[in-house]
C-alpha cells in the first residue's frame, strides 16, 4: 500500500510542476494530462540530479519548476513553435 501511495503522490507532484510550467509560458498548448504529468516527474528527477551533482544538495520545488519550464519550451521549439506559439501543423479555420 505504501508503494501505491508513493506513486499517487508522485503523479500529483508531477501534475502540479508540469501544469505550472505550462502556465508559465503564454499560449495554448496541445499537451494532454499524461504528458503534463510526465514532464513534471521527469523534470523533478532531472532537477534532483542537477542539484546533487552540481550543488551537492537536494532539489527544491523552484529548481524542478525551472527545469520543467525549459522542457516545455524545448518541446515547443521541437514542434516549430516559439515562446508564445506552441507550434504544430497549421489549422484550417473554415
């Protein structure tokens, strides 16, 4: 039961970090809930690695948030977008 609770808490933290990172960048983003959670969890893990190797400390929420914003921005750039445009294929509006 402890492992299930850990996974639920991990998903909630990932959702909060990923959601705040998506809100920090202007523009509508077509990512789903699962992708947002994965970005948050992955960013938190990467922030922990950076904090441990560079600063010899534990990572905090702020560092996880900064890494998540950079990851969301990198995803937008890979789609051909920018800071305010999420990119993707053009949409016909007829």
